């Protein structure tokens, strides 16, 4: 092959064509680059495992304890499992954010978080992993810690979990400590372990992508991407990360970030209504079309106790046949049905049953992916919170829920949008129209981006954007849509 390429280079005949030695050097360089790329791919796959292992271990471990009837009470374990699953979903999204980090296009959220509670949740997520290795996981914090600070909770959580999980992985005896200090709005998080430590020659490259230290590959797999992402996130948040370590003496990773306190404590959310136990009115029929039995079982387990008549199908043909047989009020259809296309199923359902049939698509992919149709009334991204599905059903079928106390939920108070200056009102209205469209399909990530664009119009738009973020964070898509509508009405 190299000889044929060299012959071609010689036949090219152009003045200044590379010599045989130059051409061979280029071929060797290309070969080395290809081999390096292949090795990087292998390291990347191992690094992905490192990123997901911590929350997955918490889910797996607590699920086993519940199954065996051991350990903490089931409610506490369920909360840890849910938080870990949420973090796992965030990590999957985080992998998609790597390109944004490299391109400088990542945006951060800014919201008031309960600081002590946030730290306690971190320790709870990793406590089981530390116990499995016989390690003490310790949280040291001052007594007078602010109750609320402004931060991007997802990114801050990702940084600290990466550091704590690494410390646990590379510590075989002793303890791992998260020490927190807070002075003059400067928060310092120090992760201290009694592990194997890091040699000086490794400390200079440990934050580089795909680099791993601390023993032969496979002995402690997964290291290579977590610290690179951690350092990038810390820098994006305007902070710094420092390392102090010596072989055999453990390591100290310190992260310093400006976390300002709110001028006044954020208003407490209204007490949540009791859990939904049913609905008023006639019996409603729901058809689930999904090729994953576990997903069918989960959704059936949610809807059937509420009084819905639920039928399930695992392929397009069965789903279409059941729809003709039972004439459902609502169809929940997965986009990827094995080798079949859920968008095509939705189109057939629309043609056969008309607009009266409500169709909601479920998928782990964005609704604007190739082949996406328009024959649906709503879209929910997997994984989803039960409340999001409940709200979607309420919006599509107009059902009135019965809560645990036995009373239907009262109509929520509609938020009032902040008035905008005339000069930006028309542009803001255009963004709000797009937000309304995205709310209808449930594309949360795109909604976040559109709210950020709205906030960037002018300082006067920031309070409105903050209102919208609060509604989005609480999955109150109806309130978010009403805010957007009120802005458009004011601009008209």
C-alpha cells in the first residue's frame, strides 16, 4: 500500500512534490495518528464507564438492599435511587456537552440551592460505595454555613461527585473527606483521601483528556475523562482546581468557586398537593406502544392504579390493531420500535382516528431528529418524571385529578409576566412563540436554550427569564406556556 501511494506521488509530477523520504514520513505520521485515535476511542469507552459507575452503583446497591429487606428504610433508599438516577441522566447529557466545552458554547444556570441539603445529598449518593470498600466517607463543614447560595446545581454536583468517586476508587484504607469552607461568598471544596497518591510527573497530566494514572490499565478502570471534564467545568464556572499529592500519602483536590448568597431567601414553594389517586369523570382508555417490556410495566404500574384502562403493544402492527379495537383516548408511542418507526405509526393513527385521538410520543432522542413527523400532540423525553407524564395526560385529556386528601386539585394561580420595554417586546414575543412550541413537544433542553436567548436580549428580560426557569425546573410546563402567551399578548 505504501509503495502504491509513493508511485502515485511520483506520477503526480507537480513541482515541489514530496520526496520519497518525506512521503514515507507522512505515511508513518498518519499511521501513528490513526493508532492514537483508536487508542483514544478505547480509553473513551472506559472513561464513560467511570462516569456512570458511581450513580449506577448507588442504584444497584440500594435496590439489592430493598430486595433483601436490609439496610435503611425503603423510603430513604428510594430517594437515593431517584437522585442517583437523575444524576445518571444528567451524566448522559454531560457526555453530549463535551463538544460544547471544547467549543466554548456551554451555558450555565444560576439558581438558589439549599447548600447544606445539597452537600448531604452528595454524601448519601456515595456513602454505599465507600462502605463497600470499608472506607469512612466524612463531610466536614462549618456550623454557620449559608442556607442558600447561587450555583448551577447540575454542574457543581458533577464536579464534586467526580472528585469524590475518584478518591474512593483510589483509596483502599482509611477515609475520604469532603471539607467545605465558605467565606465572603468564596466556597472552597477540598476532597481529601488516604489513598495511593499521585507522583509529581503524573500530576502535570492528570487533567488531560484520556490520561490515566494510578496503576496498570484495568486495575482501576475508568479514569481518563472525569478529571478533564471536572477541570473544564470548574473553569467555566469561573473557579480554579488545585492538586496536592505525594505517592503513598493520599491526595487533596481543592476547588474554589464564587457562590453568592441571595439578597433575600427565595420564597418557599407552595405546599404540594397530595399524590394523585384517581380522576373524575368517565373511564379513559390509554394505549402504550413500546418494544421495551420494562417500560410498559412501569407506565402500566403508574396509570392502572389511577383508574385508566391500559392496553399495551410491543410493535406497530399490534398497536394499530389494538387502537382499532379499543378506540383509546390517548396513545403513548415510543419513537424507536425495534426496526420500526414510531413517527410512521403516529401518522397512521392520525389518518385512521382523526384529531380526537391524542398522541404523545416518548423517546430518548430529540423530537427534531430526522424523520420526525407532526402527527402528534405532545412529546416526552426519556427518562421522565412521573409528574411530567401526569401533567401531560392532564393537558391532553383535560382530566381533573383526585388527590390523596380526596379533593380535586385546585386550578393553579397563573403567573404574571414581567412587563418588557417596547424596544425588545417584539423580539421577546418571537422567543416566547418558540418556547410555546417547544413546550407542546416537551423538548426541555431546547426550552432552556431559548430562555437563555430571551435573557440575553437585555437586562430587563432577566426577571422574566428567571420566572420561566422556575416553572421549567418544577416541570410546570403549563405555567411556562402561560407566561410565554402573556408576553406575546402584551407585545401585540
